[in-house]
C-alpha cells in the first residue's frame, strides 16, 4: 500500500476535503513512521486554511501539528523508539508528511516522546502546540529568557525571588504557563483570568479577576507586584489589548513582555499607563519545537517523566471520530467566527 486517506487544503480560502490517494510517507534518518491515532487542531490551523498561514506556497496541504500514534517503521539512526511504541509529537511547520489529518505520518525523534502507561493518546495530544508555545515563551531567549530548569544557568538563577505575570489564565496556553512556572520553582505566579481553583492547583500563587476594565485590572496587578515586575507573558490578547501587560511592567526596571498573538498590529503606546523609564522589550513567540530546537529537545526528552510525576497535567479535550471533513471545517469555522472552542481531537484510528 503506497497511498492513504487524508484531509487536505487544495486552495487558500477553500474547504478542507478528503482524498484517498495521498502518499504514505517513509521515515528518514532520526525519524519514525506512525499510524496516526489522534490529530489535534488549533487556531493557527484555521488561519492556514483561510489565509494560507505556513502553507500558501506549498499546496495541497495536510493540517494538524498535535499528533499521536503507534510506531510502524523506524528510520535509520533512531534508537529512541521501537515498532509498537505509542508516541506524541509536534510536527514541523509546513512539513505535511508530519501532520495529523492522515492515516500515517512521520515524527522526528527529537520532538517526540513515548506516552507513559496510564495516559491516553488524547491526554498526550493536549500538549504539543500549547505547551511548546509556553515553553518557548518562558524559557527561550526569543521569549522571556528565564533559564529552563534543566540548564546550567538554572543553578544560579533566583527562581524563588522571581515574579511572573500571565494574562489569559483561562486559555490552554495560560494553564501550561502556570504549570511550567511551578515546575521551574518561580516564587510568585500571578495570573489574570481563569478558574482560581484550577490555576492554584497548577501552581498559581495569585489569580486575579479579569473583569471591570483595564484600570481596575491594572490596580489589582499592581497591588500584588508593586513596581518590581520584569517578566510578563500575554497568552491571549491581540496587540490592541497588550498595553495592559506593558503597563503592569516596572517603571524603574527594564521589563520584558512575551506575546503569543503578534501578527496583527502594534501595541498602542498611548494606552500604556506609567512611564517606562528603563524601557521594555517586546518578544514575539512562535511555539515551534523545530525552530527552537535547543530549548525544545531537552523538554521532549523529559516529557514522559513530567507526566508520570505530575509536573505537567494534560488538559481537557473533546473527541470527534474519524477523518471527518465536515467536522474539521465546522471546527475551523468556529475558530474563524470567534466562538468558544474546547480543544478538539480527531480520532484517526484506535
């Protein structure tokens, strides 16, 4: 068998549709082939379909970067996995052979992990895109540049004396941000938005109400952090609303804001409260393991252990059975229309 069923984008702005003659990819050096069990979709998949994000110059395309599956073929140089292993991986942006909306896919060994006993493929599929975005946002120099806890720099970094502000605690990225901050040992983890009970369970030290307008929210933040905040991460707001995070940064110390939504405009400087006498850095985060390999690779090597010891907790999800083009399009339409979406997984095979 050399072909398979896949869901593809044939033209930017068109609907995803089914093909039964998509080539089955074969693994190269340091890769494995998997029979896909779960494909997870995210907001950027809607932008790929509708405006060609990451795919416009290379069509037709397969989507879904959150992938789990069972290893079927081991490529040369790969000893990390064996045939029959259940694994989770993040695919490489624009490399369609690795994406999830097809029966068989390729995974790079460096950006994949075995799924521990006691965890379902759906549990594992909640991790790649959302967790990697926050891993890079917190621990990579393209983000906040806090040393990852496994680095040599961690030995001299004062995690306990560090304060981190996360905006968007009710988002999946925000939830993973709290978990990573707790894992690193950050002493004060201040979160705006989300369930207080849930976020405190993950490790938040303060959870603040996001309602009441910018002035009220900023007052709540400042009561907790004073004028000492130098690390802030906005997991949810577009640039037009990111002035709140900048306003929360210290006016006397140079701060840094890492933002996940950076592609649709600049921060409105006129709305920033307080003169930032020491300035601030604005960091745009792209949560791709392959683009930030030095930060991501050690995490993938440790992921199974973090799941086993509870350092990372999988998030909620909904399941749709099969490679259902109508259900995929409906989900992406909900992202497009700004409707509430629970993380959705497509069960490609058992």
